[in-house]
C-alpha cells in the first residue's frame, strides 16, 4: 500500500513523455524542415515569379493581420463556416437518427439520399446562385450541403450498430418508443456521430473557402481571388497558409470536444 501511494505521488514531470507525444514535436520539426527547404529552393532557383518564399509569406500574413485587412476576412469565413456546419450537424443527426431507427423512413429516403450524396457541392454553385444570389447565403448552403453527408451516414451507422442488449435492458426498465431513441440509441451512437462531425468539419472549411473564392464578396477565399488576380503572391500564399492554420485549429477543437463528450470510448480512440 505504501509503495502504491509513493508511486501515485511522484511528480508530474515523469509523465512528460505523454505531453510531448500530444504536442507532436516530431511533426512540428518536420514541418519546420519543409519550410526551410522551401525557402532555400525558392531563393536558390530564383522562383519568386511563381512561388512566394515562406519568409515573405509569413511577413505578409503578419502585416495583413496586424493592419486589420485580413482580420475581417477571417471573421467572415469563420462565421459562415460555423453557421453552415451547425446546419449540417442539426440536419444530419436528426435525419440520421430517424433513418437509422425506422426501416420505413430508410426505404422512403434511400433513393433521394443516394442520388444527392455523390453530387459535389461545387457543382451546385450555379444553382445556389439562382436560389440565394451571391454572398453569404449561397456559401452557407454549400457548406451545409457538403458537410451533412458524412454526419448523416455515420449517424445512421451508429444508430443501426447499437447493441440489442441495450434495448432489452431499457425495455425491462420501462423505456420504450421515442424515449428509447433518446436515452439509448443516441448516446450509444455518439462515437460514430462524433467521427462524422470531425470529417465534416474539415470538409466544410475547404468548401467554405472554395465557395468564397468563386461567389463570395468577403472572406478568405474572396481575399485569395483578389490578390491572385493582382498577382500579389505573398498575400495569396499567406491566405492559403492561414486556411491551413484554421484547419489545424478546427481539428484540435473538434478532437478536444470529442474527448470530452464521448470520454467513455477510451484514450486510444481519442488520440486518433
């Protein structure tokens, strides 16, 4: 007993390797090496006419954010992105639970779902312009459309994969009908739903910036279109780098939320 207490009371410094793994030091060092290699190649082969050096890109990014030029575009993109993703989550989860819980609803919707699911969001840009006009409503629709399918499919699979024993236990406790869906099916399907949301979160950001590039009047994508047309490469590359940084931030946020919401699935799955 005394040995166990002593072991549990050891300083947290001994757990540092776990912290280092979560920080992904190897990944950061590899990214830094790639940046240094890109910088050397641009300067060695004089590629400034077609490629912005990482140092110039970083300088443009800091300058554009500092003077507020890019800050407003970031806010516009984030707001539109969050709105579209929220719509996708609401529609995908509700419809997925309904389809996964009812064979009748599944049969009624399967043809429409399988017809719409393969259509890429960018192919709907002309139609979305007719429906919503240029600007945020069109982009929000395209983001929601692209993001809803992974959430929907994973929700359906999660609900259908619920252990039948859980339903038997719920039935012995008097939980039936809609209450069984809320108290058994949805909680049991949460890990699968969380996976769908994580996939859709990355996909939604790609579609959001792409749609802004073609039909937006604001946002990072519109910023890229303006500076690309003017052949201002450092600013163009800075916006692309910013999109990547936003993607990393979104992934970290979604994974952190997943670990807190579906904490019972185990530490190994949470690290994936």
